[in-house]
């Protein structure tokens, strides 16, 4: 099982279905629409908090299982 990381969406490219997440570890991770879990791409916005996993080692910082952090 991969560790869960947290971060903030820094960029969205709606025309390509991709985006970037600034991880709380200071690294930048990219993600694709297919990496979303329990959310739709149109629900995302820049500055939004998310959790994610990063299965590939550096320099391929790609996020998977991207989930919106929702307030209880």
C-alpha cells in the first residue's frame, strides 16, 4: 500500500484533463483526469486541498488516487 500524501492543486488544464499538485513535501506532482477517485474533474479548482499517492519514483512525480479533502 502506498503512503497517502496531501497537497494543494496549483494548476488545472481543463482542455487536456491534467493538472499539478504542490505536495506538502514541497514537490510538484502531475495528475490526469483518470487518477481521480470519488470526484469528477469539473469539481476541481486551483487552491483545493487533496490527498493522493505517488507510486513512481523520482523524477516521475505523478499522483494517483487523487481525492478531494472534504469538510465533515
